[in-house]
C-alpha cells in the first residue's frame, strides 16, 4: 500500500509541474512539457490496473484526463514545431485550479500515508505465484506475462540469514599449515592472506562430508491459511502477517477472480474494481448485500487455498478468516479434520476494531478516519490481535488433537472415518458417543 501512495503522489507532482509551466516558460518558445500533459492520463490508468481502483486514484485519473484535453492544442503546436506567443486567461485559470486541487490532495495523502512495512528490515520474505483456471476445471501456474490471473497466491515467511561460525577443526588446520603470518607482516599481505585462508577453508569443507540429521521438527511446517474479507485487499492484513511470521508461521493468502464465482455479475467483478465496490457495499449498503450468504463461495476458496500448499498430516495448519466466512471456515475444517488443526475468525477479537476491512490504521489511514481511528505507526493493534489469535488457535488445536486421537483410537488412521466426531473451535468440544446399556 505504501508503494501505491508513492505512485499517487508522483502523478500529483507531475500534474502540478505541467499545469504550472505558464510560470516558467516564456513567450515565443517551444512547449515540450505539453507531451507530458498528454501522457499523464493513459499512464495514470496503469496505476489503477496495478493496485486497483480507489477514490484517490479515480480523482487523479479524472484530473489527468481534463489536463490532457486542455493541453491538446499546445501538443499539436509543438508537434508542428510552432512556438506559442501567450497563454490564454482560461488556460491559466484552469491550471491554477488544477494546482490547488492537486496540492490539497497531496497534503491529505502525506498526512494519511500508509505506514511502510519494511519487509527487508524485519527479515520477512514475500513471494507471489499466479494461476489461471477456475474452480470447476482446476488451476495451473501461469508463467506468461500480462496474462489474465484468476488466482494470486502470496506467501509471507520469516527468514534471517545467519553467518555460521567457522568450525574449530578448520581453524586448527589453517594454523597447522602456517597460513597465518606474524603480526608485523599482516598489514603488508592482508589481502593475499584472506584469499589463502578462504581457499583452505573451502577445500577442507568440500572434502569432508558432514552428516545431516532430519528431525521431526524439520519435516513439519507451521502454516496459517488466511482468507481476507472481500471488502479488503490482502495487503490490508500485512501488519498481522508480520507478527505471525515473527512467531514462526508461514502465512498463505489468496485472491480469486474466476468465471464460476461472481459477486456482481458485472464489470465490478474485475480485479481492479471488486474490492472497492464491495467495500462501498459494506459501508453504505450492508443490508442490501448479504456477504455472509456466500458460504459456498468461501468454501471453494478455502478448499483451493488448502490444496495450493499440498498439506500433509505432519504439518501444523491453522485456517483464519475475517468476519464473512466464519461458517465456511467451520465447514472446511470439519471436512478436513485430520489436516486442519484449528480455525478462527479474527472479527471475534475485541482488539480488532475494523472487522471486514483489515488493519486500516496502518494500511489505509484515510479510510480509518471514517471509523474515528487515527494513523498508527506502532503496530500495537496488529501485535495484540496476533497474540490473542495464536493463543486461541493453540487452545483450539489442542482440542482438535484430542478429538483426532479419540477417532484414531476407535477407527484407526483412515482419514475417511469422521463419523461420530465434530469440533467447535470456539472453545467447546462435542464427541458423539454410542449409548451404553447398563446392566
């Protein structure tokens, strides 16, 4: 979201530069900036295609369109190598109006800009894989640039490169071969010595085989599958993902745009419009758009998200959603009881103040003002939600493990035997037992 803010700010600066040229381009001169005025509008559309439509990007695109129209005459004169003699009062007036609007928008954006997440500084890796296909015929990875993307899978995980210390055995070998010289000669041959030491260490490491022990901890994964609300982009949950990755989890989230799941049956189902349109529906027409009635849609997306990661029994897998998909979470969990350890709906956490919209205090402070919230740079809300969420998931996971053990004791490890067992991850557990006849 921070990169989107930078893109919007860049276009505002370009519009101001173009509209203010009557101040610094004198009479009887060529007007090369008229070319930029014509190109601003089509390039502003690229911002919408890259990050999706929003109120600010829409306003910028409209201003850029009128700036292009008002500068067509200047562009034609420049193409014909004609110098201009003066700017009309109408042109100067409209340019000043555009400058004032853009300056106002720039100030609003700067005051309410998203908090930069700094993945590299926090040792967090973000990876994205795109797929084509649909839920009926299946999905396959897409390697062709600019091809329509029907599914976007994003993975967040913590990775900190640690420099391993040189084994003492190799150091002893270096000393035995007298690679290190006397202290008086070190300054003169420091560069040569470094290359010799590296050569000896590398050759020694290549000749000795070190056995690798694969432990149970190495073969298991700690995974959280997160399905964002349809009225929010996955990027709105990045503050939460950061906290979860620091706790040792790999977070997977996905967006789906397929022909067999359509929310509007119109152009609003396009990727660039859907999130903003659903956000508008949630804010202004909640009673007219029943988000929670789309359980079948959510179940398909959650099941496909689970299939993307190729789960195994040894993995610790938690499934998390936001507000609208609670029923689907429970259904998918019950259908994959042996694979999914627990599920949870973060809208049940009181510290999460904007259910259905993500952590907009950091990612969309301008929208947060509508809910009476201010911009937050401390990440305290996401950290609090993460702590509560992990505690709930661990507790529910223990209940699920107990129930699974009961099933295996009775039916064995056949994953098709689910009869007689159901789990409610709100903290209660139900085990249906056969009636006993008392003598």
